[in-house]
């Protein structure tokens, strides 16, 4: 039997019936990813397995470094085939790392390759996969069709002109592709050089001048409006933890003026300014009926030498160990008191905080929408079997699993769509085990209907994307 088979990760008859009968054929709503809108707009053709599979993949770079692979085979200038061979030599050492599962699931689903990847099989796999990459179903748009992706949301800076999104909307009806509003750089008053460069770009995108805080807020609103017209219905924030030290507008304006004048805000000032801006952005989302996403709990750029040599998002981040409950609760409470709390998805990166997040979501459910505050899927270091199960257990015990909006890829790679299948198999195995143990009713239709809605329908209804 091949490693990836029809019943992979499904350890009971009931789990297999749930997956094959209720989950496998559901379409995908990939409501948070980092795919390139340009690649979709131009229907990118991938020329080799490195280009579609290893390019920009810091998960693989971390494993390769841990295996003693020199940096030139990760982010350096070695030829694509040699980088792939270095990855192939690493794969046998990833046993029990989710990369081993993902690697072989992706080879099977994209190229129908059942071989285990190692140094011996690598040349044949390289040739076979590359020969298939010229097929229409493996170009950027072909992949979205192949995996029945009904809608996806990219991650876009307010300065982005959205031209690629307009081209996609006019030429690719098969998958709805929407921007998501990610204004993280607006908070960086402690880095005045980068901050002012970004503010200048925002001014250009909004067609205005930004001299003071009021101008900044106006420009952000203008871009928020433009994103809405382009179909955007989600914002996104990547924060170590929430900000909840709310200053007056006058104090925030003084901090902005200091940074705009080239002087770095102190840590305390940056926290106050970010708190003010996050409150403002929450109001914008609530006004338009958007969903706010809060990605919390990372410890970014821990290796400063690696950051200086290779830049961000190259594999030098980890789980953080920060207090989350007080600031998160204060932020959500302030928005709720001002009648401006939008639908919100809380993503947690530290599994020690799973019950903090799951119970915090329950504090702010208000009956206006089913599952209005979501405890989001396991992400980054937790989008693997055990991390997914931990998140599902915490959500089940502290909230309503039946209202969960399911999985996303959070990926820059077009090779990541089997992550949805992986999640669905883990979900069905968990529920199937409960049914066989008598901890859930043996009513397959009851449990199966919940499976089906978690896989697709809950997200479709919750996100209000118009499909």
C-alpha cells in the first residue's frame, strides 16, 4: 500500500465514512493566504519543481538548516535542481515532522507520485513532476480549479493599487479572488525611516498629502473604501499581542508628528499609537460589516543575524511567550462598548493559550451572528495534526465546534491546497473516534452534516464574500 492512500489518517470505519461521505468533495474557501495576486492575474506557469514547491518556503529552509544543509541550497544561488536535491536528502530526516506528511500528500495530489522522496528517488520525481508542470491544470489558475477553490483572500498592504485584483475579477470567474486589508506597517512609529517611506506610499495610493494624524486616518479610510469596492471583506493584523493602552487623539497626534519628523517613538509611545490606530481600524471594519483577523503570539526575527543577512520571513521566527488575555480582552471590550466590534477571528500561535483564546471568544458572542467571534484554526507552527486537534478540542470544550469556519492555507505556495484535505482528515478522525467510543451519537447524518458545514458552508455564510 502506498504511504498516501484513500484512508490516510483515518483510523476507524466511522472516520472513513465521515471523510469520504461528507468532507472530501466539499469546495474550498481559502480566506487567508499569501498567494501572489500577480501570479493569479498572469496565470503563472511554473517551470520546475523548485519554482512551484521550494521557492520562498521557510518551513523547508528551517528543516534543511537543521539537517546541516548550507544556506546556499536554501536561499542562496545554487541551481534549482541542486536545491531540490538538497531538500530530497533532508526529507527522510523529517519523519514525525508535518513536512513529511505534507511532502508526500502534495506529490500525490499534484503529480500522482506515490514514491517516497529521498536522494535515490529525487531524480525521477524531478523529471516526472517537471514534465507535468506545462499542463494547464498546474498553472496558477488551473490549480485553483483543480482543488475547487471557490474563493480566496490574499494579504494586501493598503498601499497596493489592486490592479492585479481588477484583472483577475475581469478574466477569471472560476475562483473569486479578493484582497484582505493588512495595515501592519501603519503601527511602526518606532521605526521612523521605514514608517515615513510607507506613509509616503500610502499618500500616493490615496492621492493625498499626509502631514498629520488626521490626514493619515483619512488616507486609511480612503484605501479601506477602495478595498471594499474591490470586494474586500476581511482585514488582517499580525501582532505579537494586542494593543490596549488607549491614548487621547491629541496624544496619538503628537506621537505621529514625532515619527513623521524622523524621531523614533519610545516603546510606550508605540504601544499607545498602535492602540489608537487599532481602535480606529476596528471602527472602519464594523462600519462596513467586515471580518477582522488577529494573528497573535509570534516571536518574530529572533535570529537578528539571519534577519540582517536574509531579511524577514526567511525562517527565523518562533512561538512567542507573551501574556495575551488582558490586552486582548481590553481591546475587544473597548470595541464592544463603542458598538464597533466586527466579526473577529482570533488566531493563537502558542498552544498554552488555546483556552484563553477559546474562552475569550465566548465573552463577546452577542447573538447578532452565529459564531461572531471565532477561535481560528491552528496556524503556522500549529497547522499540523496535533496542533489542529488541540485547537479543535479547546474550541469544542469552550464554544461551538459546529459554528467553526474551518481551515485556511496561510501559505505563499500554490502547492499548499492539500492542507485543507489534511485538516478534514484530522477532523473526521477525531469525530469518528468519539463516535466509536460512544462519546458522540452514532448518528452519521448528524455528525456528518457538521463536518460538511465546517469544511465549507460556515465560511461561505460567515465571510459575506458574495458567492
